[in-house]
């Protein structure tokens, strides 16, 4: 049994990490470090101080779901205390700091991974299968987009100036990680980052073009798009695949649902993407079942059985370097 201590019980901790950990066989949510008063997960004891949780020798794995600028010091302390560590994305705000953290974990013989749960989205798993099966041929153009319509500035640290804030640091790591998962490290990246909403203090728009030889992969997100563009659009030598909508898991978990609910991660047929072949014939493609529990099942197997961690932290640091390169332009 892997005993888990969770630091942070805001949206990420309470709605995503805690339910997923609780739903994975071989894992138990032992303790939560939070100042929030809540009756959720009553079997997990509460501590106010993250340091006390990290120092608890009965805990095997520390999960960090706190604001981005606190990731590095908390992870460093957990590694020094002999704990394995999972960090919510982005791993840290700075790529150099990420390299140092990876080195510290390796030197201590501790496992380190990053919660890039979007690898297990329904839509992305479908895209991954189509690419793996060569259903689209040689993909020459791909577009990954994640649009929102949020004219108002939401309260909270993500929309306040500081390390790791802004839309590019929020959604960029997920989308870049999906690109790396499909095609590896790009040759280079170009990009544009902007602040478009009145009163916004951080970037709320970005467009990145990743270059892979002749292939171009565009990653983009904007906050003033009432009619979202396709979430995925891939165009290859044997056809195209276009998919609208967002994986359903986040909405279920935010609403208080559980990963064990019937139909969890299953997209309605109306949300399936469309493949267009070389003759122009269109076919609905059944979406794969999404399941973020796979991340924690992978972490369990890494700790107990020596399997690879579910997300190599080096992939997350590569994503940070791409973001740094785009911001520097």
C-alpha cells in the first residue's frame, strides 16, 4: 500500500488529486496539509503545516497541489526527507530549477513525477491511437487549441502577476506535453503571447508553433473565444481528424462526481471527432475512454514494483524550456 500525503486542498487538490488517489487500488490518502475546513475525505487526517506532513515517516509519497511558486521548496524538502514526490503542473516555474530538482531526486534515490493528467484525456488518447495506427498518414499540420470565453478576471493567484501565473503557464504545459508525447522534442519553437482582456495583469492569449522538419504543430489558447475552435485538428497524407470539445473528466470531478462513477471518462457520441479520408469521406471516430486514474496507478507501480514513473519529469522541463523560449521572443 502506498501511503500518500497531499499538500494543498484548493481546486487541484480537492477536486482532482484527492478523488483520484482515493480511487486507485494500492493507494491510500493518509493525510492532507490544508488550512481549509472541510469534511471531505474524513479518513485522511488534517495538518496545518506542510512541514509536519513531510516529516511524517509513515508517508511514502508527497503530492504537491499548491501555487506554482511553492512547488520547488516543498518538493526539495520532501525529497530531503526521503519521500517520493508528485508535483502538479508546471513542475516549477523555472527550467533550471526543474533540472536541479530532478538531480536532487536522483541523488536521493527518490521518484519524481509531474501530474500531466491530460495524457489520459479521452480526446488525446483518441488522437494518440490514430497517430500510432498511421490512420492519418504522415501528419504535416496539427493544431491543438483550448479556448475559453472569460471576459471577467477571476480571483486567485493564476491571474495575478507572479512566477508561474498566466494562461501560458496554466494550459501551455499540458498542451506542449501532449505534443512531446506524440512527436518528441521539436527542432525549435516560435510564439506570440499577449494580454487581451481589459484589466488583465497576466497573459491570457498565446500561440506557439512547434517545428518538426516539414511538420508544423500549432498550440494556442485564448480567453475571449465564445465559439471555440477545434480542440484537435490533425492533417496528414492519408486524411484529417477534427475534434471539438473538452474531455469530460474535469467537469465530473468539479461537480463532485467520482472516478468510480458509471460512465466516467466516456464521451457522448455527439462529441466524437470526425476523420476525413483522402476521398473526402467522413467517418465518426469513437473516442477512447479517458481515465486520469492511470497516472496514479502508474505512480503506485513505480513505487511498489520499480516501473517507470508515469510522466518523466524531463519531459516537463523540456516543456518549460519551450515556454521560456516563446516568452523571450
